[in-house]
DNA sequence: TCTGGGGTCCTAGGACCC
DNA sequence: TCTGGGGTCCTAGGACCC
């Protein structure tokens, strides 16, 4: 094992390599060195690509049309969310066998605070090596690990280790690690912030570090400016928060959908809003939450996007209330034959349903929507999702083929 | 056939209250 | 007569992440 001074490196960041693609090909050895793209759909983007595909310039979030152009012989596979979720859950359990202080950031990455695990393991580096070996062994996929004094640095370190590597950033080498890198390597600095920093003549993290904080604040806003300056010196007050407890629900639940082709047909839009409202409501009830603020999102064919929201005087998790609000917000836009690309419905301000006093409203019937939808949930559970749908979502029966 | 779907967090202005 | 601030909620938009 390398001799690296990892004292003070209490944060480990683990990131699966090309996660969806790795899972998709792990039982298909003939594809192990092939360019494989996971993604698809009619107007989809790349979810994940193997490193063989990346050599052609294919990247995550790239439109599939472009990806296919760059790499016409790539094997395209649709994502298998169930399988990926199962692998994700198993990997997170492996992390928790090292420390309970695991903060998942997504399906395929997590922060671990290992400061309390150093009696069982000799060092943070040893923990990183242990996790990499176990995941390779148990899941037959590779991951990259960053070991560092702060989350930001651990995240940047694992990125530096990709693919299938481990990078330690010793306390004494923080600025040497950070300063040569481009500003765009900072986690949280995307396209817009990179462009803004470039306009200021700041291209490396060292440039940011040596810019007076008030200059950054004037250009980027007080908080972003201060945070960028701190991060450029390796200061990071972000704490690792173990996964939300059951008593702390998500902040919002939403669904949106891009139409197969842009539409200006209000009936099509309304039917989609109903479907999305039903989807969101069902997920809310499954999570046992209700919420007060309903947000409608509309994206037009030129990709401009607007949102409209309304906060109700009560919390809800039932389709008709969410749908009625979304429809009203849509109607108030007063669109005249606008070409619509996407619509979305989101409910925010979520609370545990059990903690929300369910006051009877003036218009509420004794047997309300709530009871009706609980019956629906039960029927769906027993007979499947297609068993119970709003009437307007039921397609006319297709003529039988002879 | 350019640009998914799930989220989080921040900002900024106005309303409203004290 | 002057033109205070602070706090919170709501709304709209934007940046960013995977």
C-alpha cells in the first residue's frame, strides 16, 4: 500500500464508474470493451456511457442524436432502473458497514464521514481500498474513491481518480491539489458560473483564491462569492448528513414529461397534466406526505421554460386537488397556440401526512377524495397500475388484429 | 430527432406584520 | 412628518447536480 499521509482526511467520497452502463454490461462480457450507451427514448439524452464510448466524445446528458452521430456503432441499451436501484441499495449497505454516517448524493455516489471508524480500520485510505475491493468483488463493477479533509475535496479527488482509482488529498497538499485546476472543476460551478468567472479573467482555482473576496461577491452575489473564495482555499463548512430519517421527508415531489412531439393542443396538455398529477399524488401517498405548494412547469419548443406556483391554505396529496390547481395555473397563462415541449407538476412544502391536521374543509364531502384515492392505491397494488386510471386516460379499445 | 427526469438550493421583490 | 428596519411567507426564476 502506498505511503500517503491521510491523517485528517475524514471524508471519503465514493462514485461508481459509468454506473448505469457498468450495471448493464456486467453480465455481458462480450460488451466489456465495447462502446455502450445507456439512454434512449424518443427525445432522450445519454444517461451513462462506457469509457470506450467516451473516447468518441460521448458524454452524460448529451442528446442521443448527437451521441449516435459521434459513435454510430455504439450499442444502445435502455436503462434498467430496477436493477440499478438494487445495485445502488447494496452498495449503500456496504458503505454503512463502515460507518453509519453515509450521505447518498444520488444512486451512484455517497459521502462517508469515517472519523469514527478509525479504530476498526487503520486509516481513511484503508477504508477506501476496502470499499473498492468489496464493491468490485460483490457487485462486479468498479468505483472511484476520494479521500480528503472536506466533502468538496473528496468529491474532486474521486473525480480525479476516475475510472477505477483512488486519490488522497493530504492536508498539507490541499492548495497544491486545488490551485492548478480549472474553476469549472469546483463542485457547484457549472456552465454559467464558469463563464462569469472567465469574464473576470479567472480561469484556475488559484486565480479565484487570489481574488479579493469582495470582488467575487460583487460579481457572483454575496453568498456564492464568499463560498467560492473559501473553497478555493480548501475551506468547506459543508457537513455530512446521514440519509434523511423517516421523520424528515423530501422537500418536493414532482413529475414532468417531454411530449413525443411539441403540441399546441390544450386537450393533450390537460390530459398530460392529469396523468402527471395522478403520478405525483400516488408517489406522495406512498411516501406518506402531503404538501401545500403546487408548481406548474411549461417548456416551449424554443426551450424557454416558465413556472407558476400556488400555495394552498391546506396540505393535499390527492389527484383532483393537485390537478385542479395545475389546470388553473395553466389556464391563467392564457397561451394562444404556443408550441409546448414539456409540462410538469411538482408539489413542495412537504410534511409527513400524519403530522398534518386534516381539517375538514367547507366543501369536503364525508367520503372525500382522500378515501377514494386510498381505495385506488389498494386496487393498483392488487391488480396493477393499469387497473385504475382516470377515465380520460383510458385509450379507446384498439380493434383486434385478425 | 439537438437538448430527460428527478431533485436541491439560492435570489430577489413584494406583501404583510410588528 | 418622515420614510425605520427586521422577519416571514409567497412567487418566479435560475443555477446546478446526477
